[in-house]
């Protein structure tokens, strides 16, 4: 195995891994069941703190 072979393998499969990870995060973020959770998290900074 040469350096070029290992580098090409790492670049190719690294790109595939990152694209799959991005697609998974995108699906999770846009899944309709998660909308209520994200809406609540978006309102947290606007809520008054009770001490």
C-alpha cells in the first residue's frame, strides 16, 4: 500500500461518510415529529426566568 492509495481511500470514504452524516442530520431536523421540540427550544431565550 502506498500513501496515494491510502489517501485516495480516505478521501473517498470520508466524503461518503460526511455526506451520509449530513443527510441523517437533515432528516432528523426536518422530521415532522421533532417540530414541537425545536419550536420549544427556539422560544427558550424569549421566556422570562423565574428566580
